[in-house]
């Protein structure tokens, strides 16, 4: 597990402040287009105390899509109608209440961060779950709820009247996931500062895949993929950053750099 959640180099500060223990776990629903053409239509969040595990302060709001039509495929997922958005505040107005947090977490943080454009530290629960629960069958949010499994009964009051794939429902589930990730990974860290540094580094790195999504070894756990195939991945032009990152990680863990074994330490 240490190799899956490695320490990161830090520069000690003479003016170190207490680390933030509250993370705003956030989710967005959008019109379902490419980034440059998309619009946020719903935001939901809860706050998570990383030390106590308390989940609190739920917020949710619709946003005016400003004339951007909702993709029919996206609408089938979140079921947000044009009538539900009538009279909603602009994105700038709606988003203001969610900005005041030093740390954000989201299931696919790159997606939500790119659309919300909030400053601060961002943690990706999808990437972190792959480090905390590498052997789980699948790492989508609802799959993690099912297969970790995650106990949602303590947050049932927050989920009342909500449905999956709506912003607040998914934010609450993601907070439960982040709490479970913290319970697994925090004990491997020196303190909360160390945990946040490691978690942010993992969140900013490419995804460490649990299995490949293509090719002759599609769906096979990475640990079972042969060395020569992983080596080929690192050399193949146009390969995804996630696949190359994953292949290099596992080759290093096996003591291999490229096609050659690393020398033994004296």
C-alpha cells in the first residue's frame, strides 16, 4: 500500500499553519457537452471533516444554462428538465456560495474543476479510490458504493428525496467514499498535512489504472499483465497518459525499467 500512496517531497516552512480539516465535497451536473461548449446546470456539495468523519452543511442549487441546450443523453442521466431550470440564477451567482473552501474533493475532479473553475486544492476520489481499494471490481461512484461497500445509512437524512446522478446525492455519496478513503490511507501518513500532500499529488497525477480498457489484456488486473506487454505500452506512440503511467508504475514495482531488470542494490 505504501507504494500506492507514496510520500511527496516537501519544503519545511517556518510559518506553517494548521492544515485544513474540512473538505468541500462537490458535484456538478451539466448540459453534457465538450468543455468549451458546456454549461453547469446544478451544483451540490457537503462538507467533510477529515478528522471526525462528520458530513454536514449540504447545499444545492440549479444554474441557468444561459441558452446552452441540454444534450439528450445527459438529460437521460440526470433527468433535469428545462422547466426545473426556469428562473435559476446565473452560474456566477449560483456558484458564489460554494467557493469558500480551501480544499475541494470530487469523484472526477478534473471534470468538476474544469467547469467550476474554483481555486484551491482539489482531491480526486476516483484516483484515490484506485489507491485505497485497488482490487474492487469497478471504481465508478455507484460501483464503489456497492463493492467496497459503503454504508449510506448514516447519511440517509441527507439523501432523503434525492436520486443518483443528481448533484447533491452524488456529493453525499462521494463524501462517504472520501471518508472511507481517509480511513484506509490516513494511517499510512505522518499527519493530516502529509495525507493532504499525498492525496493532492495522486489527484494531480495520471490515473493508476486497476486494469486495461483495451487490447488483448482488456479487463485483466494489471498485476497479471506480462512485463513485455507493459513495456510495449510505454513505447507505443499515442498511448494514453494513464496507460503509460500505470505501465511504468508496475514495471518499477517489478524491478524492471523498460525491458531490462534493474540492478540489485549492494
